[in-house]
């Protein structure tokens, strides 16, 4: 009886850890080990052809940090990230508010916004490549017909970033829309009704009640968008037929740069691994900043709130 009691206590204490163990084991195999191994490769002179040629410490990091092309890639990455994430967030919240209304065929419209997300990035790049082509592009043809000068979508840095950000927004806006929609549906309806009873308009209720209650979800989307946006590769890689980021690397991102170091003309896996770790550190830095913002918001939300803030004016 005593043995059965001890076994029951051991089962209660150990069961939660056994349930979550498969995830951490899988993460250690496909996530943590590659990360640590990449760090080891970054500390060695490691060629794609000849393999490891000896330990050189932080020499690969010094080489990457001294390259102007790396810093151009960092600027391009952040530019594309901001041009895609900020409009994407605003559009996703707006579409989610419309889908949260009393529409006919709700399921159809909610499934429809997710269709671009399941389209292959290569297909999206091919379609948008025709839209943003310099000579025979659809958009330039329209601009020419109305008497405006065509835009150098592949020759000007800013406009190439706009084109690539449009691809990213096309694919990911619907995905984030469903996240915001789920958060909106979790808001207690009596809170919205109380604001309406107080005489607040629909717009005032949305901006002063709904949006503030979405702050934790907005922070979550910002964090995931930051991690994904700083690792963007498919869209800029497929933006032209060469996949190098433009003739002057106008839209080369950090992931494209490390790909060029490892599998391009240099074929130096050590330098490529160093660039990958620098990108990892940048992402960690932004994650820490987002975590600090989240903690501050959580602390603010934990304070006693004043009731009936939304008053008709």
C-alpha cells in the first residue's frame, strides 16, 4: 500500500514533465544543437569544400563586421521589415474589426483572408514580379498610360523595398488578421456594451476600448513579426532571376548575405555562420526589448483601472 502511494505521488509530480519532455527533446535536436554547432563553425576557418581548417577565434566575426555589404544588408532588412510589419499590423486590425461584425457568411470571409498565406512564396514572387517589372510590369504600364514616369522597381532601393514588402503583406496580413480576430472575440461583450451605453460612438469605442484590450496580442504579433521579418529570405531571393539582391544589392537582406558567404563565390561556412550568429544576436536584442515593453504593459494593466473612461463628448 505504501509502495502504491509513493508511485501515485511520483506520477503526479513527474507527469507534467513527461508531457512536455518530447517538445524539449525535439527542440534540443533540431534547434539548440544546430545553434551551438553553428557557433562552433563561426569560430573556425571552415570551407564548404575543404572543411575545417583550424580555430581562428573571432576572426570571422571581425571580417563580417568590417564588410560594408553586411551593413547594407542590415539596413535593407530593417527597411523591408518596417515597410511590411507596420502597414500589415494596421490592415490586419482593421480587417479583423470588420470580420468581427455581424456579417453574412462569416466562415467564408474568415477562411478567405487566410488563402494568401497558403500560397507558395515562389508563386507569390512570380506574380508580383510581373506586377513590379521595370519594362513590362503591370503597374508601370498603368503609370505610363496616365502620363506618369515609370518606377524603377529593380533599380531603386526604396521602391524595391516597397515591392518586396507588398509580397510580405499579401502573404501574412490574413494570418495576423485571424489572430487579432480571435483576440477581439475574447473581449467580454459587456465591456463594449458599457461603452455604447455611455454614449461612445463606434469609432471611439474601437480606439479607446477594443484596441487597448488588444495590447497583449499586439505585443505578441510584434514579437513574431520581428523574428520572421528579420529572417526574410524567400521574397527578396525570388524578386529577380539572379537571386543576388539586385545589381548593387539594393534589396539584399542579412539571410541572403550569409547565404552568399556560405554558398556563393566565397563558400566560407565560417563567415556565413558568423553572419548567422550576428543576426541571431540582433533578434535576441529585439526580443529583450519587446519583453521589457510587455512587462511594463503587464504592470500597468495590473494597477486598479478607473471605470467608465469612455464618455461621450
